[in-house]
């Protein structure tokens, strides 16, 4: 491949990184000083990784001392910016309270007129009984949400009005008032209307997500059994035989299959540990078996309404974090244990399939990657497969973990656009790799819809979570994006 092509690939990677940071700046700018400081925290947290991989792409190798220095410096600047953010936040709160006092003085004159409209001018709401409707209206107040209009919506009601406080505090008070009035019969949602203004939606609790049925549980078990079989088949393919026609040799691919299953189960364990912390119920995992890599991961549905976008982020992020860390550790151990007599003899092109894996292998194996054939420990392959499975689930589409992370951080509109963009990229990539087409079909038919809104859609996750989300998306790209032969040559990967 020509130097021009190599430069183009590096330029696209750099451009993608700057586009992500630019989009963050665009979203932060309307929030003034608070938004800019929060954005700078994200930049500082991402900078060491961008510099590390960018340096490798340019053929510059950073030793472990340099990496540690970058991480320590990044942490110090991050803490400093956090202090500045808290100080600026206190100033903003004081200004907000002063403005609120002035606004309350003006609104007091109009409050009586708004609340004493003739009954015939009030919109008729049919789905909810009059007694319940009266109780629901009583939960609002001038210090929380001042309702000015009532609109029927499905089996519930939409209340338009003015938000009179911080979204999370307002939601907690309204939700508490609703439970005191009507118990567990209704659910309250604080969301944005199509015009970007906050509204309150109240729906009967019978619309809550339904628990898993017996047939669905049977399907989940069947898919788990199929996934065990495909993991054994993937191990057999790596060892050079077909497990399905040589099932009596099951003991040979069993360690590889066990490693892949360990990554899958650790991924699911991460989801469930965090979900239990927030008292969120999850469905059984519906694994997605595939012969190429054993499994694509699993589909897990929420069986509870999420209280806010922070919970959505934490539950979605925990799975890839647990599975990704385990895969990374397995990969590192495999590379450290690799010897000339190791089981797998792979061509050096094997390490060109991933920027992340290739650069890590170059650091650990060094000049061994300049040979035509490299002997690697089986843990290396298991760790790589685990990273691929984790990266596929981090794609920003629909109800994949990556899609849920994008929805939690940036909202539903951005998540919808990211889903479309991901499907377009997969369609293009399918010309070079049929696996991309298969994954795109899975997303379209099973995972394309966004997650249902949380009860408090207005409060965004904090900047630390936003930075972690960006880091996860960056590592996803670094795992799935291959090295060009010319770039691999500059890094010293290949004979």
C-alpha cells in the first residue's frame, strides 16, 4: 500500500478523534463556563490515550515511564479542573437562586389567573378517572413544576408547564408526591417535548415492562446451549478441525471455549451487579451464537423502568467494562506467556487486524513481530476474541451497550442518528468482511430500537461518565479498525 493510503488512514483516525471532541465542545458551549470546564475534563481524560495510539501510528514508541507520566499528569489536571468546576457550579447556583426569586415575584401575579381557568376551557382527559386526575394535578406546585396545560396521551396524560427547579430534585419531589397520592398505580416521567421544553407524562403502571415468560426463558436456555456449541466449534476451527464432525475431540477446544464463555459470562455479571445496586431487573441473557468467534454477545432487556440516564449508563457500561478488562488481562497474559514452542503459530499479519492489539503486541513481543511467523500462547487468541466481542457490543447502535451509552450521555436524538450511521458503516464494511453484514442484520432485526425513556430524561450523566463513554467508544474503534500493511511495517509488525 502506498504512503498516500497510509497517510489517509492515519488522517481519518485523527479526524474522527477531533470530530468527537468537536461534538463535545459544541454540546458544552451553550452551558458557558461550566460546560467548557466539563468538556476540558473529557479532553484531559482522553488525551493520554490519543497521544499513545497516535504516537504508535507515527512510529514513535512511548516506554512505560512515559505512559505512567501521561496518566499521572492527566489525573492531576483532571482533579484541578474538577475543583474549578465545583467552584463555578456554586457561583451558578447562587445566580440561579437570585433569578428565581425575581421570577417568583413576577409569576405570583399570574398564578391566580392560570389556576382558575373555567372548567370548560380545560382539555378533556378520558383515559384516567376524574378522581385520579384530580389527585395527579395536586402533586404540582410553583416550586417544582407549574402545570399550564393538560393533554391526553395514550392511556395517560401530558402536563405542559414550567420547570421551577433542578430536574433531579423536581423529579424526586413530584414522584414522591404521586406515590403518596396514588401509591404504585402510576409512573411519572420528566422528559423533553418535541420543541425541547420539559413536560411531565403520567402513565398507568400496567404499561411497565413485563417479566420474562416461560417460552422466553426456554429460548434463552436453548441459545446458551447453542452458544456453548459454537464456542467449541470456534475453538476447533482455531485448532484446525471441525468440532461438529469430530465431537469426540471435544476436550481439545474446551479450554478455548471456556475462555470465550468466561468473557461472555463476566460481561453479563457486570450488567447484573450494577443493575442489582440500582434495584433494576434484567431479563435472562439471550446469547447470539456464531461460528466465527463463538458468540456476538447477548441481548438483555430491562424489566424495570429506569429512574434516570445515569442508571442507564452505569448498567450499560458495566458489561463491557467487566468483559473488556478480563479480555485485556487475558490478552496481556497470553502475550507474556508466548514462547517459540507455544501452541499457535500465526503469521504476523494476524496482528494487523487491530490497531489496539497490534500496538500492545508490539510493546510486549518487540522484535518477534518482525518475523513471518509468531508463536503465541492460546490465551492471546482468547483475549483477542473477547476484545472483539466487547467492541461489537460497544457499537453505538440501538439497544447495544454502545447505543445505550450514547443515549445516556447525548440523548435519544443523537442515539438515533448514531444508529443510522453505524448501520451505514457496517454495510460498507460488509464488502470486505461478511461478518459485518451479519452483525448489521442482527442489529436491524433485534437491536435497532432505542431504549425506552427513563423517568427523568432531563438530567444528564456527569462529565466523568461522559469521558468514560468516549473512552469506551475510542477503544471500540481501536479494536475493530485494522492496520494497513504499510502502517504495520512502520510499527515493525511484519517481516
